[in-house]
């Protein structure tokens, strides 16, 4: 039996998925178990995950650390949040996040998940720098990142392929000494009360 570590918030369990655990899951779970584990709605999504696994999720000097977001109430996997490009030697990683279904969007789940994941990155992964690359058109994501104190550093032209079209990215960063867990909590509480 595979044992997972969890972070916890008011409404969410965050299941830690390291490269080692990912490999165990992909090699031992059935397709139906994988569908539930990843929170996928179609076998096409699962095939994409299997392809990523076969290509190899880790490379020399680069790794990942994900957290699956599990809604406590329904016990469903809502999506993930974590570090998909972790340059271990350079103490930096790129954060990413996604909610699998529209029914979970706009309810503050990612805002709730991001704080413990950022704290985990700085404290448990020994990161000095966390980066975020976001489409200039993704207003919810831009608002979320700015809320946590990320600084915009640049604009990457035609940076990634999206629906057979090259799109731009804005690059943001948050440095360890800029991250104040308690100050962010106070700020989030103030914003919610106004």
C-alpha cells in the first residue's frame, strides 16, 4: 500500500505526489484507480498522463512536487497545485495549478491551497525563488498570484502552444525573504472582510 503525506486546509486535503510516489502509482494502479486518483473525467486525460509518465517526468537536475487538491466534503480530486519545474540545484521552481472541473472554479479553492503550497516550497523544498508563468489573458490567475505578493518581471512573447496557437506569458517571481506566511494570512482575512 502506498502511503501519502497530506497538507490540510479548512476545505481541502492536499495529497503530496513526489516523483517516487508518482512512479509507484503509475506502475501499480489500474486504469479505473488512476482515473479516480487524478480526478480525470475521460480516458483521453488518462492517456495524456500515461504519455507524460512514459516520456519521463524528471530529468537531470530537474524534478517536481505536486499536491492533488481533494475536497473534504465530496472526497473528489478537484485538481492540483505544485511545482512542475523544480531546479533542485538552483533552489527555484515554477508553480502551476489547475482545477479539473468548472464546478470548483470561483469558490476560492486555489487561494486556500496556494498558501500552504508556497510555505511548503520555501520550508520543505528549500526553495529561494518560486516562479509563475501566466497568460496575460488569464485574469483569475493573475489576480491570485498578485494577491500572494508575486512580482512581475517580464513578458515572454509567443512562449507556449495553446490550441495550435502560440501565446505569450507574463513571468512572476516570489523570493523567500519576500514571503511572510502570517502577513499573507492577515492580508487575506482583511480582503475577505471588506
